[in-house]
C-alpha cells in the first residue's frame, strides 16, 4: 500500500469513527460543567508552564495507553523557552517523568537548545515528537529557531527535524496511519524577533510527511508549507504570539488554525495533499467570544474547541462558524484567566483534558 492509499484509508477510518462518536456523545461540552484537578504537571526538576498535551493511543515501552503526555515550556526559575521535560500522567493522577532532554547530548541540530512547546504528538508506533522554541534567558530577544525532537517510547531522543521551514515550532497535530504519518506544525519565528514587538505576517503551517518502518526511526520524506502569512509578534508575557492550535476535521479534509492575534479560527483546505500554501485559509469564525485563541482541538461531534489566552474561557464553534457555547475554565490572575490556558484534548467518553499554566496542573472538564 503506497502513501496516498494509506492516507485515504486513514481518512475514511477517521470519518466513520467520528460519526459514531458524534451520535453517541452529542454536544457534550455544552451539557456538563464540572472541573476536576487530575494532577500537578511539575516534575522533580521543577519545570513549570505546561504547554503541550496528547493522549497515548497504545501501550509501548514507558508509554501507557490512555495516559496523558505533557510538555513543559519553563524551567524551575520560570524562564520561558527553557523547559526540558515531558511528564506522563495517568487518568488516576499518577505523575511520572517520561523524558528530560539534555541540549548538550542531542543526536542532531536543534538551533538554540531546548524549550519544549505545545507542539507534541505521540504515534501508534511509540514515537513521540515534540517541538522546541528555546531561549537562553526567558526573553524573546534570545529566542532561536529550535527543532522537532523525535523520541522513542522510553523518552530517548533519536533524531531532530530542523532547517529553514522549522522556525519556532509552536503547536502540532498529526494524522497517523501506522506506517506513515503527517505532522502539521505552526511556526512563529519567521521575522518575529527582528521586528522587536511589531506585528509581522510570517507565521506558517508546515506539513511533514514521515515514513515509519518497524524497528527504524521515522524517516522524513518531505516538508511543505501549506499555510502562510499569519500574524505574529513577540510579547513580554507570552514570549511569542502567533498561529497556535491546530486540529484536523474527521475526514482530514480541513485543518483548523487558531489565529491568535486576530481572534479567529481559519480553515486550510486539502491539508494532506496540497503542494502550495493556502495563505491563512478561510475565516471560520472571528471575534465574539474568541479572545486570543491558543489551544485548539476538534471535538468528536465535529465542533471546534479553543481556549482563550486572554480570559480563561473555552469556546465551542461549529464548522460553519457559529459560536454556540463558552465555559470559564480559569479565573485566576489579573486580568482573570489571562495566560492560564494552552493545550487541550477531547477523548471519547472522558471529557476535555486541559493544562492550566496558572496552577501547573492537568485538569478535566466533564
């Protein structure tokens, strides 16, 4: 079976599964309202600022099916772009260290070092991919391009993906077909640091196509820019603001992007096969309850879930752009909820897991 056939098979399987889930679950986020703390996300070395979040699909090595992997962006001194750890949290709240990455012993280049971002994925074959947007002092002035790090199922780094198209990898989603996978990565450092806080329109979404042979590391087949022109700028509180959350619809025919600076969600068509950039895509929804949307995921019912960086709200939007629900997930800080929310996922029959940067916890909205 060739790569195109694998993609077609994966898309069809996703569509069938999503339809069944939608019928079984309905519009869950609007009917339940309990928030529970699952566990602290802080490992023994004191890393804070949980960013990326992904659910483990299969048990393999140190990975436990159904557990949540979380990447930390800050070190124990709370300096952004210096976090080096990925923790694994079980549904019952047990926190263990999955990986602690040493910038001095990498198998390949990662310009600037290690500062783990929201770009996090785990494949069925046990490979984990995480983005790095590093700084040396926690400020945007020292931010460098970083890379994507490929770890095995025991947390060891085996290779890095880097270069001109990987420039500040900020978030990621993946389509996993087993022997192949496509990674979709947003990048936020194209001209951003040089602009010194001014808005530039260099943010990109890049597709990385991987070939995965049993017993071997994932082999990078191609990198393609499928989205470009997104607004981005440095920020003293958030380090960088730019295109963040990414999510595929059930058929994998649309990739949704959280365009944070413009308070909107956009849609890139044909993300699996397009060979040219769609620019920022088509606007799905803008303004209203969207207020610096950061994390993004597609719910089992097909609706788009985003969390706001400016006020701590979760917003549910239909594919045709109607904002139908919102829920306050964090109201701490000044202004309330600002800077607290980033990654989120919506597993079948469980609820919405989200990381809270204000409390350094994994929480469950159910």
